[in-house]
């Protein structure tokens, strides 16, 4: 491998190319090129073309909307089926306990977690483009849903009129509270699904790029802290209210610690035992990953053991341990979400829709890159939108991709969406047939499952050291996303983090890197003169480069950096020239006064002796002053101009526009002003590598009689050669003028 690499490097070093061509500016280049003729289409023609339907186009749209029609007929049963079955069973075994556990995060009864683990997962099989991600309940989204549900239906509102110490009243109170929170969660699923559908049909799949990786990782780390805090009361078996909004973490911790003396020891022992078993199981799966045919399903094992122990020892009656409770058998009838809640939930639904899509598409891209296939971001939006909106009619709350289940589905041999469909069928069997068996399951077991699954998210605290070494700006985004989401809540925290990320983009464009370029000898390659010793500058020529576009926000900083880096400041040169002219004029005036005094004194002494001679010559007596005035006249403008010539010996500036993507009207005016100001002090400004912005400059009326296309060049080297040619011509002209004046 190393030998091949060395031979490749030698081959590249030995290869050379030699090109002879004229020096091209944009005027010459445009004259030699012929643009392709394009007939502009009217709006009506565009609409007619988009609405025109053919069998091929209809088939393409159908396959795009229902990807299963494309891959299922080609499904290689012998190669893929066994792997998909094993993967589906393994994922379904994880789906069941996580569905029950994450329902607690969403502030709804556990059975609704099972519904959310069946309907959306099954629907994704038909509409999704990723072959490996596991759709269903996820801790972060469930936590966001729970925060909204608690905010809309707080305990204090429902408890009015109920005596919670009475068993019947307490049962009615909890039933009414849960029903209202389910309505909020279901409406959130419907609304977020509609938002995702609209974004998908409008081809807005790119919105996920605004949730940059540091932002998402900081946000999910803060969400992990929220989730962990919310599960403490279940682990300890204490009764506290659930909080949402700003400082909810602080209030939750204060409430738990204020009732720490009422900890249920039995619930704590069961929870800690489950945490230990789960951690041991995950460590075994990690260490013996290559030797185990499938991962050990510790979560379902813990659920079965916890259910058995709770039922056998009657933990509810004997020790007061809270359990899952009644799980209705069978599927619930479809219901229309509460439409009147939509105005109050829109902002939350938008945040959930974007965060859910971002997490799903990021995991999908990872697996697609690993296994060599492509995903369609817009179709993923449509698929998630259908899963959420249709699932909401069957009492499911918002869902997205689960990281832990997706890794299991891929590592256990899953090849297609069939694995996800099989995992949903396993959940369906539990709902229809054996769901009642999990009614004695202690809630502390579910809390243990949730807490252990946060291990991967807590490892993201290591990002701080990583970003500290690589990028301070990305570290700032991570920290702001974490702190804002932790203390302001997940909804306001996300908005704050996105706003801060946008500000960093503006900051980067206003604080770009400015460079002076020089030539690598005997090449047409130009690099930063401050970075490489071999790079040399041309005498009298400065090449300036900024790695940003030129627009209203940075045009002023661009001109300031240009003056500072090149040393050419037309305003300062002109001001110095005017100042020197005034100073020179004052000196001449002062000298004139001295000369006049001396002449007057001398004239008084010799007036009598010369008067006779002047009379004989026929000259006026006062003619003597004319001679003096002629001798002491102010210097000519040409003389003054020569006296205050600028010290700089730069005759040409070249602006390298290779990194420039766009120029707005303010940037064009700034550029034009720079060219004209430099021209006043005898410095020619050329623009190189500006092909990407030529059309924009033309539309902005950048060119006129003084600024022509002859100042724009195809490359930096073309501009350098042109500037050298102009300098030689100017030098020859100056030399000729000097010799002529000598002869005269």
C-alpha cells in the first residue's frame, strides 16, 4: 500500500504541463466564447410543463411516494429474509420495553407507548427510504411531548374538586388527567405530522442542515439531563409534581430532594438491581459483539424478571411500589385529534417536527453511506409526516428514529424495511394478546431502562474537549445549545441555539481570513506569503484575497482589510498630498516674505544711484518689484505634485475573487469605489477569478466607462502578467519623456 502511494506521488511529481495562450481578460474571453441560446419559459409554460402527466412520469412519482413498490418486487428472499427476521425479532424485543418506558416521559399511560411502537413503525415500511433505521419512540422527542402535555394540563388544574386521598376520587383524578394529556400528545403528533408533510411536499428537506451537528449534540445532551432528572422520582419511588418550561430541571431536582426522606426502599432496590443488570448486559454485548450471533436482549429480560418478581412478591400491596397498571387488550378505535388545541401547540409541534426529522435523516445518512445506497430527504419528511399524522388517529404520540434500536437493527443483520415491519408485528402481538401480563411491571424498572439508554448521550460531554481542540466556534454552539436547553427548556433552548448558530454564520462572514498572495517561483500557483517561505511577491503588485463573499454586512471590513494589508489607502494618500501642498505653499510664502524684506532694504540704499539709469532706460520706477515677484512666485502645480508623490511604489492591486460566491448591490458599489479611488492615486485595480459573479455584476450595472470588463481576468496569473505589461509600458513612456526633457 505504501509502495503504491509512493509510486503515485513520484508519478505526480514527474508529470508536467506546458500551455501557451494569450492573456485573457473578461472582455477578450467573452468575445471568443458563444453563449448557449436558451428560450425563457413563461410562468404559464412552466406550470403546464409541471402539470403535464405521462405514464413514465406518473410511474416515477408513484415509486417516489411509495418506495416499497420499487424494492419489494426485487427482494432477494434467500439472501435477506433470515437476517431481516433475526433483526426484526431483536429490535422488537427492544421496542416493547422502550415503548412502555418512553410513555412515562411523554406523560401518558404506558399502553400509548405500545401504540406508538406499532402504527408508525408499520407505516414507515411503505413510505421510508432508509433500510436500517428503527422508527418509534425516542427519549428526546418523548421528553419534549411530556413537557408540553404537563404545561397544557398541569396537576393543579385537574386536582380542583377531587380529594386525592380518597381512592375513588384519586382514580377519577388520574384518569381525567391522563385523558387530557393523551389528547395533547395525540394532537401534537397530528400537527407535527402535517408540518412534516407540508415541508416534504414543498421540497424543504434541506431545513435539517440548520441543525448543525454541535447544536444537535448539545441539545440532545441537555435533553438527556432532563430525562434523567424526570426519572429520579420513579427510581426512588417518591411522589412529586412534574415540571416543564424554564428551570424545570432545577424545580424537579428540588422537589425530589425535598422528599428524599420518603424514598421507597423496595422501589430503589429493584431499580438499582435493574440498572446493574442492564449495564452488565450492555458491556457483555459490547465486548463480545463479534462472537455473539445476536445481542443479549437484557431489556426484555429485565422486564420479564421485574414483572415476575412484582407479581410473585405483590410489591404493590406489600411495599407500595408503583406499577404500570391496567393495559387495555386490543387496539383502540380511531379518534380525531382535538383540533381546537392546534393554535396553542403549533410552535411546539414545529420544534418537534424539525428535531425528529433531523435525528432520523442524520442516522439514515450514516447507514446509507456505510451500505452504499441513497436516501431522499424530502421523502423521509413525507414518511415521518404520514407516520405521525396517521398514527395520531390511533392514539400514538410523536415518534422519530431511535439511535440504540437502529444500531441493533443494523448490527443483527437487518437488510431492508422488512425488519422494522416484523418488530412492529411483535409489538402488535403484545397489544392484542399478552399486554395484560405486564400490568404488575414496576415503574422503577422502566425508569432504569430509560436511564441506562442515556449512557450514549452522556458520553457526548466528551465533545467539549474535542471541539476545544478543533473549533472554538462549534464549541460555543455546543455550549449555548446545552445551557439554553437545560435551563430554558427544550423548546426555547432549541430556538435559542438555532438563533445563535445563525449569528455565528454572520460572525464568520464578517471576520474572514484576509491574505496577501505571492507566486511560487516558475509556476502559476499563488499562496499566502505569510505562510510559506518560498512564495515571493511581484514588485509593485499586491494580490489580495478574502475567503468570503462581498455583501452589505462585510463590505466595510473588506475595504479596511484591503487598505491595511496592501498599504494602499487612497484617502490617506490624497489627504497627505493636500497637506504637503499646503505646507509647501506656506514655506514658499514664508520665503517670499523674507526675500521681499531683503529686497526692500537693498532698494532703499541704492534707489538714488539707479534712478538715473532707470530713467534713461525708460522703465517705470516700480518695475523692480515685478522682477522680485517673478522670482518668488509659488511653485507650479506640476512641481507641487512631484513634491508630494506618494511614498508607496505599488502600481497595481489584484483582487482574487475565487472564494467569492456572490456580490450584492452594496458590495458592487464598494468595489467600484475602491477601483475609482485607487485610480486617482495612480494604482490600477484588477479583479481575478470572478467568473462565478460576472452575471451578478452585470445585473448590478457594475460596468461603465471607467470600470470596464478589461479590468476583470480569468485567473490571478493572467492579471499579474497584464499588470507587469502595463508597468513596463508606463516605465518606457516615463523614460522617453525624461530623455526628451533633457534634450530640450
